[in-house]
C-alpha cells in the first residue's frame, strides 16, 4: 500500500512500455480513478505517454458527472496522458482517435465488430461495450497543455446488474470466449500511437465508424430534448441532426439510438 496526496492506492507494479515505445505504463490493483490520478500527475509535470491501468476503480468517472463501476478484473480501465501540439479547437481529434483505436483493439483481440456511438461510446447492436472520457488541462496563457483520455471497456463479464443487463455487453459475451484485458490494452495503445501520428486521417475514419449516422436519434440537451436523424459530424466533431428539413448542430448531449417505427 502507498499513500499519495491523501489517497490510499494499492500498487501492483510498473509495467513495460508498449512495443511501439511511446507509452510508459503504471499499474494499480485498486485506485479511486485512473483519470483523477493521471490529471494530478499531468499537473505535477508528468511527460507525454504516461499510462495508468487499474484492476478496479472505487470512484470511476464518466461523462457529465456520472460514475463508472465494474467488478475487479472485469473491465479494461486505462487512462493515457497526451501533451499535444494542437489548438484547443482541435482537441476533439484526440478523443476520436482513442475511440477508433479502442474499436480496432476490440476487433483485433476479440474479433468483435463494434460501432462508435456519438460522442464517445463503443456499442454492439446498440448495447454499450465501452465509454471514453477526455479531460483537459489549459495553461495560464490559454493553450492546451494536456489531455487525459480514460477508457472503460467491458472485457470479461458474466452477470450484469439488473440496471445494466438490457443495455450493456462485453467482449467475452460477443466473442463467445474468454478475452484477456492485456490483449485489448496492447492493441489499443499500439493503434492509438499510429493514429496520433496521423490526426489528419482521423475525422474521415471516425465518420465511417460512427454507428449514429443515418439513425433516428433522441438527444438530451439538458434543457430540452431533440429528435431527428443524425446526418453527419462537422469539422469540430459536433453532431448534425436534421428535423423536419432543418438542421441543428449538437456540441454536447446524451444520444439514444431510436428504432425505426
């Protein structure tokens, strides 16, 4: 056991870097939040490429203040630190790249063909397989200093709690066999390194993998609900929804894929 900034963490060990050489891994058995830990490290000056992996999170974070919970060892729980040379307006490219990398990793390790659900989920037949959460650090002069991208991917589940059973799935359930988290992790990091080297190709790849496009959707905007057809994404990664011949650009919202009547 070690204590860090007042939090108790159970450390497993440092791990070797990915075979692409960009990443340095640190593993925990139990941690409150991989994103929280890595954001603290980023603020303390940690270098690009630091990755933290955990068997269990006690306060995992999701979008819009939600929590992410999973039994120990059931999910890939990983966060990566990127210090990009990007304008703030292009930070969305990093989350897109991570989503594409996770999609490719799941296909490589488990043979599962998943789709991306806007803005940052991985789904199989509209059942959630994984979610991503990006958090940024902005420097005093307003520049993008660091981006931490967290991933929670269901890898080896056997029983989902009742509140998740209808809308969730896991790699082993889709593949019909046991899947190793390490295989998904290795493939994810290797693919992500490639995509970060070619961010210009990310928008088209993301658009082609986006299961949301062409679907009737309901978007919870917080203050109101929008229903229509998701027709495209713009250059900023925002979703374009068409309703009764008019279009609306959605920057932030919770999307539900609707079935055709």
